[in-house]
């Protein structure tokens, strides 16, 4: 990778509880950043690349559900703050 930012939308750092509703059941997590196009989700059990699931986000003012797809995953130890375990997802709006 060349280190250049490739995101089209700016992300906002937030820590909101989320539930990943997968074919295997639900997984609890927390957003670390979010935009209109996607989010980084901290979770102990990262999903496989390309998996689609329903993401339920519990923001302070409202809750929402959106389809999401895993675009990258990190299996690092949750104790490593520089690279926590989790997934990068893109939202599927249509």
C-alpha cells in the first residue's frame, strides 16, 4: 500500500455499540469510526472477507440497521491499541 487516503467520505471517530446479525448468529461490537460509506468495527470475532450481514447501530440520538459487507479484517490481539481486532465494512444502501 502507498499510504494515501482512499476514502471518499470523511470518517468521524465514535464509539457506538453495534450488533452484527450474521447467518451464524449475532456478534456484539463497537464502532471506532464511521462515515456514510462504511465503518471500522471493533469485535473479538472478525468476519470473513466479503461476508454480508445486517448491522444494527445504536447511536445516541437514534438506532439504525443497514446491510454491510466486510472489505478487510484484522485479527490482531484486542490488547494492541495501534491495530485492534475488527473489520472494515462498506454499507450497502440499495
